[in-house]
């Protein structure tokens, strides 16, 4: 998914609907069988959560870059999480990855600023 502005990202994320646990399991099963639309639905259902992390870190320059970095994190998390297990929830799993993604992005931005000023 490509966005021109961070507002485009926000508008798209606001329109996404959260899936129920049963729907997640259904889409996960379809995704395991190679259904890209099911994967897209899982990703889209968590875009509002990604948006909330981007908003919380809005003091960071390059919010669109942060949004794209967090979307990459979401896609990787969807690809590697076993939605069919019943122990850990995906939102808990994703929140851990998003916190790390924001921290990593912050460090990268700081390092880029340092290199420019030197």
C-alpha cells in the first residue's frame, strides 16, 4: 500500500473494520492456503492500531516514513503469527513489534540528523 501523505494513510486506516477472533481464524486459514485477499484483510483490520502508534509518536519528523515503517512491521507480523493458536492474541504480539519499530525509527532519525550536522 502506497500513500502520498500521512493524511491519506489516516483516512484509509479510519475506514478499516476490526475483525472478530473467528473471522481472524477464518482469514488465517485462507491465507495459509495462499489467499492474498485474506492476508490483505488481516492487515487492513489492524491499520487503526498502527495509526494509533503513529499518532502517539507524532513528534517524530517524517510521520509518513514512520507510518510506512510500521505498516511493514504489521505485514511481517501478519506473515509470521499463528492466528490459529489460542494462547497469545495478535494485538498483543503486534503491539510489541510496533513499539520496537517506533523506537528503531526514532534511532534511525536521530542518526540521520547527526550525520547531516557533522
